[in-house]
């Protein structure tokens, strides 16, 4: 039984010690004490890998287990340093959804190289300590049988605990929907990096299995009627937008939105000030934003339709122009809710969109070449969805050199150093460029009877209240994290022609400025603007409806009631 451990003693010791090192790194990265079960050492997991290495010795492939262990364990350390989270469905989604362009930009981002170096240093240090432990253990083993009996007891105890986890993992991989296996009572004991990794992977695999049911639901959906109340609707979707870096929401912010501010002054832009995203990850937010599903509905997500398909069946032409899921990415079977399930799967794409672009660009301004002309868009009732790469990290890659308006010297920020201030400057430059793109698009359709909605998939933390950038996924949710990572801009643009032709709709939009909104309400707002009647339409979730429920619980990250959380005042921030 212990022969594999004797022959691969160094590997077993390394796996066990590295699994234990994850715990203090987790405390450091998340700033919180992990749940008690995390401290149970994954002895049995390490033993199984050691047995595998022992069996592979005969064909000289035991090194593959070393490589697997280093990648899995070192990978979780790196994830905690970068995302403040161990392996989870969300973290694995971020890794699986990243294309080559985003990966290159991420590795060149602020502090990433240092975190990689720290991860490598921790791994090398553990290998060195493992050698010392093996040497010491070898000397003690000859003198006492106590170590043998104690190790045998620990192995049996760990096997009993991990057996339960393996059973839960089996259930996870064979499930049909993610909502069932994501419940606490179906989760394995996530005390091991290996279990955490495979449970997160199982959730992603099952989410892909949902594809067939979703396609059937979308194919069967029908629009009960449509008045074409707004003949041309434009949906603008931004990326990683921290609204507090815009004077639209923060009077102290640098001027990053001159075009949108001008439209507000002219009376063509209505700014809604209480909007949030359900998640701080694009794919999860889009799962709610594009679907008529909402928490508490009583049906699974795959049993609810996608709003672009409803628009098509109601008689609208639907354009989807995206700078994140087009070009070579459009031909990949993305392993996520967005590229592989909603947008890039052939049948769903045909059910939802009249046209989808096949070319992506480095900068969003070039994406404007893919949108229809004003006359083409206005010729028939049309919905244009324009999805930008926006302020997605790496921020310096989001705008051309001529938009290098802010520099580190123009940034006042007490939470970071000069390099961090440069990152803030780059983010604000990306925001200013995003404003130019949106302004140019709206200008192109300004003479038409047009209403447009602008919102972002989620927010972004950019050294706003602590020395931290991008997004985090720690278990501990605070008002500050919710404020910067989950709050989003929500803007309505109305052309002069629209204002003249639709005074009632204009009044309803103006009345919605201070109403609480969450991105899962978007389909119902769009149905209202179009005058679409659909079985899933819910007036209580439509901020333009007089029957809107302002007390509807807005749940973020599936487990946090946003409005209750924000009753605790956030710490003061310096923009």
C-alpha cells in the first residue's frame, strides 16, 4: 500500500505540502479566513496521484504527474494572487473564455509578471522543503513504526472524506443543469485544489450540456404581438465600465465622457443612477441579460428564451455586431455560456440574428464599419446590438496613441504607486475612447427615429478604494467591491425625432432615472420599447412600466442582496 509513496516519496511530499501552502496564500489573497473544511489535508488526493506516478514509472512518464501537480497547484496559487479566489467555476470561466489576444494582454498587465514570479518562487521553495522533509523522514522511518501507523490512519480518514467528494463530482459531471449541482447540498467538500478544480470544470461542462435544451426553447418561443412602438432600437453593451470614472456619475471624475455629457446637456441623454450587474463576469451577466430568466422564476435558465429571438419572431431585423465574439473567435466552440451557447452556436445564431459580423478589430472605432447605414436601419423595424471590447484589460490596448490624453502625472491617487497611477490613466483613456466610439455611433443615427440603451456587462475596480485593480472573486463581499465591480452605467439616448414622435415613452424613460435596475431586467425594458407582447414579459421587472416593483430583491453573485449590503456605507474613495 505504501510502496508507491516510498518510491515517489518526493512527489507525494511536494503535493501534500503545496496543497497546504494554498491555505495561507488564500488567507493573504482574500483577506478572509477560509471555511474550516479547507484545512483538512488532501492526503488521499496526493496518494492517488503518487500511485499514478508509480504506475507510469515503467514507461518513464512519471514526470507527467509532476507536471500536472505543478500546473494544478501552482495554478491555484496564481489564481488567488490574481483573482483573490481559489479554483471555481468563475475562475475557470475566465481562463477558458480568454482568447489569445486577451491572454497576451493579461500577461503584460500591471503586476501579473510579479505574481507569476511569486508563484514560481513559492513552488521552487516547496520543492526544496520537500527534499528536506523526505531526508528527515527517511532517517526517522528506520527508528519507529509510529510514523507508519499514524500515516495509515490519516490516509484512511482522508479517503473517507474524499470518497464523498468524488461521489459528488460524479454527480456534477452527470447532471443536466448547473443550477442543481451549484446548490450547497450537492457540492463536494472543496478542501482540495484538485476537487476545487474538477468541480469548477464540471460546472462549466454541464453548462455546455444545456445547449440542446436552450435551442429547443428558443426555437419554440413566439411573440404574441408587436406594435413596433419604437421602430429603431439600439442596444450598446460596454465592457468593464467603472461609472465612477465618468463625470456623468461622479462630479469629481476626470472628463472621460465629453460626448455623452454634451448629449445630456442637449436633452438627448437620460442618465439612470441605480443599475447593477448580477455578476462581475461577462458570460454570467450575459446569461441573464439576454434571457427572460430571472431568479425566483421557478424555471431553469434553459427553459427561458433569448430576447433577440423574440424580436426576430415579432418582425424586427436584428443585427449583432460584436468585437469580442467575431472573426476567428466566431468559428470556435467556446466552452462558456456566451461564445459556445448564446452567440456562436450556429442554430442559435440563426434563430436570433438577421446579421452577425465575422470580423473583429483591435479598436472599437473600426467596428463601426460593420454597422448598417442609417437608411438601411430605418427602412424596417430594427434592433441593433453593438457589443464593444470597451475598457477590458489590458487598458492600454483599448485605444490608439492619439487618445493618450491622461498620464500618470495627471492622476491623484493615494491607493497605489506611480505604476498604478499609470494604469488608472490608461483606464481613463480607454473610457474616453469608448465615449468617442459611442458618440460617433449615435451621431450616425441622430436623424432617425431612434432610442438607444447603453449599459455595461459589469464594473471594474481601478485603485478606487484600495491597492487593487481589475475584478476579484473572493468569498467576502463588501459594499466597496459591489460599488466598483457590480454597479454599472445605464443610459438612454433619444433622438430629437424620437422625442417628438413618442412623448409618452420619453416621459416613461425620464421617470426611470432613479429606479433600481439589475441587468436581468433588460429584456423586459426592450419589450416595452418595442411594444412586444410575450408570455415571459413581466411588468414588475420593467422600469418603464407603472407596475414596476421597486422592492424587487436585486441579487448579485447569486448569494448577496445588493440593496441590503449597500445599507452599510462604503469607504470614501478618491477617483
